[in-house]
């Protein structure tokens, strides 16, 4: 069982943490500008790469990672035999949804897909479903047990 990386080790009290504005500036403005129309696809694969760098062994660890990375509050909405629905909420999520109608959560979707793929050892895909009126994102994660890795 891998340990959750201590993301706070880079954030001592003498160094300020990144503000919501700073995070959004990099995530929504700079990355979109640099990646162009391919941003969602590139962010999805970047999320998968990030998950391989920080492999986690349980949903509880994934939920903790989201919290530590300040990606939002992740919770289990529904579990089925070959599907999982997760809900992402929080101030950053609400702000992103309100400020930019084209905001994407593909980095998080790719991260989730790869983490579940590592756990289940089968091919996994994750899909984001923004609920802007409710200030939340749902992720549907599906896998095929007949397609082993």
C-alpha cells in the first residue's frame, strides 16, 4: 500500500500558499492559452501521468489527495459493479464554474481514470459532468473487466 504523498512538505508557514486567483490564472488562462483547442485532451493525459507519479491504493487516499492538492472535496456518489460516480465540490469548483463556462475538469478526470486503472488492472475511462447550477462536478468512471492491463 503506497503512502499518500505529503504535499504540505512544500508549504511551510514562511511561504504563502497559492491563492484561488493565482491557481485559476495558471489553470484557466495560461494553460488554455498554451495548449489551445487541445487543452482538454492534453489535460486528461496529464492527469493520467500525474496519477502514475503518485499511485494511490484506495478511494480514501484519492479523496485525501484531492483535498491536499486543493482540487476540491471529492466524495463517492454511487458504486456499481463496473462504474463509479464521484462528486467534486468546493469553493474553487464553484468559482471556476461561475467565471468560465468552458472550464474543464479533464486533469481531474484523467487522474481518477488512471488511479482506478492502477487499482483494478483493467482499462478505465472517466467522464466529467459539470452541474454549474449546483456548483459541482460529477465524474463517471467506467471500466471493462474483459480488458485487462
